[in-house]
């Protein structure tokens, strides 16, 4: 096996006794003090994540019209200075990747899932979109939590929610993947230590990918490879709100058809009133409808088991039965978000 | 209580007369991370050596604890139902899982020093 890639903050993680996990060819911190502790730092106060494994591509602004034909959201009419969550679709309307764009005057920064960086680069090349891959020349750090912004005010001007800014040192946006307020900051290797020192001096605790996963699940956010894949459309994944592109784009006819009437598989949120975790792959039935759990874990905030299940079709009942390693466990479909 | 011994599958047991207390090792709880749910057997249930007795759910993954020898459950640690995190904080003490009566004695577990070499 080839050596894993490591983040520019790797030595810091080692000094903090991080437990590492191999993720998409990268060795990244899974936890430092424990997943639940780190989860609670972010829900109740603040914490920071090193997400330097995520792909970062600077797209030439001039290529925005081509980009518009590859994603399900309207990036052309998005104001400069805004961030956009969207999905690259294939010919079948299914997800090649879900990504974040930060739209600047001179460029569009694309942040993609680490496992999909190569795929996205090849896709952009196929459609003659020019980009500069800055993944290895920068770090990406997410500072998240109800008290994150007031600390970061001491370092940078704070943008509005879902907006982005840049200065000589930092390119950043008020975005995240935890359901909490905060910033995601891209920084060149020259200034990584300065940013890290600032976080340390303000007692912002490092949090690993373990808590990033429990936080995103509790915040009802999908993860590519689980709730989304190249066999799942944004409609099926419950992401209709991302479909704002009125022009034709790859697979748009499939998506439009699904939006109109077509029967399709459908992602639902569930909760179980115990701590028995229904993990990825657990088989589920709800009346006549069958499904499979895409992600499931213990919610530290709700103190119960939660997750997503992909049903073959719209279930007629909210009561569901999980087959957890041969044991039948009851749960229910949730219409609202896990956290209010 | 006799000395704690360890298995390659990361359980520990301590043997007193004909009774054993069983849990998982400090190394095992560290690898699992936050433990959030434990499925314990019932008193009176019989297990053969190597059979799965307990299911341990952590945020990261699920693991099983296996019977170190043929035995019958005589007591379970009820506290784990509401406070499974005790296994993280005190795996070889308050985080014990079950007590069982030995049916076929097999005291072949590793002493700590040997186990330490095994896990390193």
C-alpha cells in the first residue's frame, strides 16, 4: 500500500496524540480526546477540524457558463461573494460529487470530497474547464460552534452566513458541515502556523473526523458515498432545494421527470428510541417498502440512535423495523430535522 | 480476586474459585472509542469458549466480546445499560460486563506483560 497523504498540520495532530484514520488515501485525525467530547465542544462551544484532505480547485471565472451545465444549481445568477452547496450530476442525473463553491470576482473556489478530487478534476478537464489545483499548497480548517464567530472576529472580518471573503492570508467562508455557525478557512502553507497559533491561543480544541461525522448526521447533512452516489439523484437524496438551475445540465431531464411525477427511491431520516445503532447496510422495512440504512449512529445530543435510510419507494407508514444483525428493532421516520 | 488475564480477542477475565468476571481490555476500549450501547446476555445463558457473549456499540464501530471458556452467566453489570461509558473510563474495574460460573476451566489467558507485547 502506498504511503498515505498527510495534512500540513500532521505534526500538530501527532503532538496532540490524535488517533488517525485512513480516509480516501489520507491519514487524518479521527479523534483526540474522544468523539463525543469533541462533538459536544462544537455543539456547545467551539472546535476546529483539519479538513485539508478535501479537494480545492480554483476555477477560472470565465468558465462559469460551462460549469452551469454540469451542476443542478444556478451558480451564474449567484451573487459574487456568496457560497453555494451544489451537486455535479452525471447523464442519469445522479451525483458525481456534492461540493461547495465560493464565488469570487476573479475565480470560483470548488471544494470537493477527498475521495472524489481526481474524478472531479477529470470531469472538469473533459468539459474544458480551466482550474488550478491548490489542494497541496494550502490547508483547509473549519472552526465551528456557537462561540466560533466571536473568537474568529479577532482574526478576520466576518462574512454573512453562506458568504465568502478573502484577504492576503486567508480565503474563507461562513460555511460548515456541523449544523453550527462558523468559518471554513483556506490558508497557504506560509500562514498555516499563524492560524494554528491563533486557534491554540484561544483554546479552540481540535476535533477529529469521528465527531465531524456524528455532527453532520445530527445536522441532517448527507455524506457522499452514503446518502449520495453515482446511482442516487439529488431528488432521491432529499436535496430538491439544491435544484435551482433552470437551464439544461447533465441529467437534468431525469431530474425534472422525477420532480414532476416519476416514482423514485427516497431518503428518509429515522430515529430509534434506544441506543441500538442501525449502521450502514442495515435492512429496513416500513409496511410494504424495503430500504437500507445509509448512515446510522448514536446522537450525543438526542441520546438515541439516528440515521438515514434509502427506501425503494415512498413508504406508506412512518413505523419502521430494522434488522440489526438478526434482531428486529422498531423505529420511526422523522419528517423534521433531528435538531430544531 | 486472582490476577487479570487477557485474550487475543481483547477480553480480560479474572478467576476466583469457580467463577470468572469478564470485561474488555483498556486497549480495546481505546480502539473502539466512545461506547454508547452494550447488549448483555441473560443470567442463566450458557456459552462455549469463543462464542459471542456481549455486543459493544461505539460511535466508530460495533464489536463483540467472546467467552474465554465454557461458562454460565450468573450476574450481569446492569449499570452498563444506562452508563455504558463506564467501560471507557474503568474497563477493568466498574466496567466489568458479566460474571459467570466456569463449566470447563481453561485458564490459558495471557498475563499483562505478555498481552502488552501482543498489542504493541
